[in-house]
C-alpha cells in the first residue's frame, strides 16, 4: 500500500467518525469509479472503497470528500467539522502545504 492509499483510507475512516456524517460517497467521476471497480474485481477479486480523493496539485495536496449529513444537524457545521478534522490530520502528518480541501454535501437526512 502506498502513502497516498494509506492517507486516503485514514481520512475516510476519520470522516466517518465525525458526528453528523451519515455517509461518505466517492468523490470521483461516476464513469471513472465504475471502470476502476470493474478493473479491481477482474485483477484482484476485491473492490477497494476509498472514498476520500487525495491528489497532488500545485505543490500540495488536494483533498475532496462528498458526504451525507444526518437529519436535524446543520450541514454547514458538519462540513466545517469535516474540513477541520482533515486539516488537522494533514497538519499532524506534516502535510501542511495542502493546496485545498473540498467538502461537498450529496444528501441531507
């Protein structure tokens, strides 16, 4: 497992633990995700469900996550908590040069 894969899994697990996060969805394009899943099944027999996207861009990292928010909780507050948790984890990991962190809401309730 390479460093980016480990970071992706770590961030995915972190986001799932945040109160108000009902689900974590894949942040990649649907067609790319479908082709990737089929390829993994054919080549390895298992599908990895890493859903926080981590990429290198402009000398730093770009982190993107799409979440579902529990009903009754303000989506903006949950997004802020997700953003802050990711930023803190990257800072603790020595990756403070993060180019951007994007938190999107796909579903509320």
